[in-house]
């Protein structure tokens, strides 16, 4: 088990298969495994805090997944059995669980979630007052499950049910009221129609406990009922079907704003009144606009796949500094924290997936907090007779954008992938019209001038998987294909890279032209 248990590590989270229902996917998040992880976590936490078990308080919450109650009961029985005081927060968002370490003085918080992953998956996100646990913390906890810890059943078994989501919602309402300089009883969002798509996750509270009490019309909101089967669409702002659904709902209901959350509400996306998606580069541009208002010249940290148009927008329109860093929301957040410790003004860390963390909010990636700031901005703009289009009009979006995920078939995939990237550096440096981007922090990014493909590609290693993602953008129609036709001349000699998707794409383009 000690060997297999390490497979549950997913960056700084733990994720596994919690229920049956998908062919060839055997349950590995069993009762026994969960108990072992929790005992190891308890010893880790006691060591980090220098406290005995009976001095510790841990809050536990969960998203809408079908396996949540089973897993929660095992966690409570295990940690509570050691004498740790448990606050059972029930159905909760991930960011709210972190806030229990602030507002309820919990030594740690656990959210039972697998984010946007399929219904049969589940897992854990752990927090202390310092933020989410790091990848090395998770590795240590999982590694230590092989140790034979003493499990002496405590006589002090303490579990208390707490409706913390009520207090968390109250905080968000106050932020909106303070931002608009109005009292809650004045219904500051009256006259606004804002619809929420919770994707049957836990995001419905934002419609019913934040927006509606402030006077917003939330009729037309959809999939608010928590349902871990996720029958309508995946609760994921990056999912095309999910975004199409909220776009259609926004237009149909003539809403001023559409909002979509992922399952556990640490990510969000939005839709403007005309049906324009506010996600990826446009979401980052809007968040950066808000974050730099009182941070002139500040630095915005993003992940590596953001567009050249966004870079120009942050630096030329907002007069900020764009630090394009690595993929992975924890990587982006940790880079922003590091910059601030060095005295560099960095108010925002945001990934294209929708993870957005503001310094003013503990650098917590919180979809509901981001949307709260966006709603304040919307109200301010409407007061001026403007909308989001007025501030995003100079954001240049690419004409074409594609991502390919190239599978590595070599068993030592990390070593093989890094060799490919190193070889590509040499290859690119010898190509006349290939320009290696100097400030890239991950993989290799190559740009092409306007006379050629007028775009760029980024080849990097996946954070977790035996995959090399290839992101390509171009500012002209046909530019992506030009880049691919050039790129395939390099990748063609690597027989343990599956680049059949690229071949298929080029072939389809040729067939359309003929």
C-alpha cells in the first residue's frame, strides 16, 4: 500500500477514485487508506504546531460529491478518535474552509473535494493559517503512512457542527457594501440581474446568500442544487460545454452578468451582458485592472500560457509589470508571495484556469472573492455609463489558439521530455525566424514575427502527467498551421512522442483548403 498510496498525490492535493461506476477504475481511496492518511496528517500537524492532539482543532468540509459523507465520517472518526476537536462544516467551499483557520482559529482545515474531476473521484485539500499545504508536505504525509503510529483512542471525542458558510457569505456581502459605500439594507445590487451557474457543486450559496440579499435579481440561475452526479455539465469554467451553457443562459435571461463556478468554488469565470466570455486572458485582464487600481506599477503573476496580447495590455494599458511564470496555481501564488517578500509590489497571482489569488485576501485562490470584486467593478462602471467592454477594448486576443497534449511513451518520461526541450533550444537557436523568448520560466517559448506566423508556441512538461502540452497562438488566420508545419520538422524524429494530433490537424486543414 505504501507504494500505491503515493499515486494519490496530485501536486499539493490528494486525489483518488472514491466510488465505483467507471470501467477499469478501481477504488483506491478506501476507508483504510483514508484513515492512514489522516493519522499521518494528525502527527504532521502536531509536529508543525508543537501541540498535543487534544489541543488541536481541525475543521472539515466537503463539496457535493457522492462519496463525501463516507469520507467525512472516516476523517471525523479518525481525527476525533485521537482527541482532536472537530468542527463539522458540512457542505462548504474550499476557500471558506481556509477562512476557518482565520475566523474560527482552527489549527488546520480539510476540504473533501476533487475539484472539477469526474463524479467517481474525490480527495483532500489541506490548509493551515499559512495557506494551502505545499507539494512536499503532501509527499511527507503520504510517505509517513507506512510508519506504525500509535493510535490510542482518546476519551475526549469532540465534534461540533458549524454553519460557517453563513459567516463566509456575510463577509462577501460586506465587501460588496464597503466597495460601493452602501449599507446592506439599501439593497446595493437592486436593478442588476446576475445569474449563477453552480454546476451542481457548492456555488449556489453565492446566488442565494450573497447576491439575493443585496437586491440582485438571480432568476435564471441554474444547476444550483448540489448533486455529485454532475448530470448537466462538468462544473468547470474551462469546460467548453459549461461555458456554452452559462453564455446561453446569460443571453436568454438578458442578464447583466453571468457567473460560473467550479465544484468547490476556488475558480470562476464570467459572461458579459452580450454573451462575451470573461475567462482566461480576458478574466486575467479584468482582475489585473482591479488589482492595479491602488497598486500603480505593480506586478501581476500569471502562468506560462498567457497571450502576448495580455502581456501588452498589462504593461502598456495598465502600466503594470507582467511576470509570466510556471503552470500550476500553487506555483503562481508562491511566486507572487516570494516577490512581495523581496519588496516587489505584487497584488495578484492568477492562472488561466481561473485560479485567482489577491494579496488583500491572504493570497487565497477564491472564485467567489474574485467575482465579488468583479461585481463591485461592474457597479462602478455602470454608474459611469460604461461596461466591461469599455475597459477591455484594447485587449488584443489572438485570431487562432490551440493546445495539443503530446503523450510521452518512454517510461522515464520526465528525463525524455526534458531532453526534447533541451534539443529544441538548440534547434530554435539555429532557426532564422524562430525567436526564443528570454523571460520564459517554463519549457521553451518561441515567437514568430509578423512577416511569418505572427504568433508563438510554448512546449513544456505537464506538472504531473507523462505529457508535453504544446500551446500555440497566432494573430492571423492560418498562423497556427504555419507554426505546426515548422514544428513537426523538429518533433518528427522523436519516436516516443505521440504527435499524431498535430498530423491530423494539418491534414484536416489541407483537406479544407482543397
